[in-house]
C-alpha cells in the first residue's frame, strides 16, 4: 500500500515507511532508509570501547560511502556534496570505471 497524499501536509517519516510495501524498487529504498536511520542512530551514540593504535573514535559507528564517477556527473553530486559538508560520513571512496 502506498502513502496517502490526501492530507494537507506530508509526513515524510510515514511516506518513507510506506515504501517498504509499495513495490520492488520502493521496498528496497525503504530498506535503505531503515539502514541509514540505524547508522545515524549508531553514529550519535558515544563510543564505549578501547582505542585502536592511538586513533580516537568519537562515535559508535563510522559510515563509509562509496560512489562512481557517473554519480558526480549526475544530479546526485549535490547529495554527495551536502553529505561531505555536514560530515555525514567518516570516509568517502571515489571509483572511476574505465572501459
């Protein structure tokens, strides 16, 4: 069942939650939204553990983001840019594919 847009305001949490039952691609997008929310929750929790080789870990989760060159030349580059600016990820990996 899809999201009901008949109200005056959009409840984005409910809309993304409805993706889990909307169809194959939307279901996978809904699962991805859940994973991102889980990662953000873990990142906001303080780190409780030992330090490794002098590296100070400040949160319970380090998010790694990988992308290919075609994502930079598409509209997704703004999403990557804002993710960098807001320190969403601890590590970005850029891959260039050649034929």
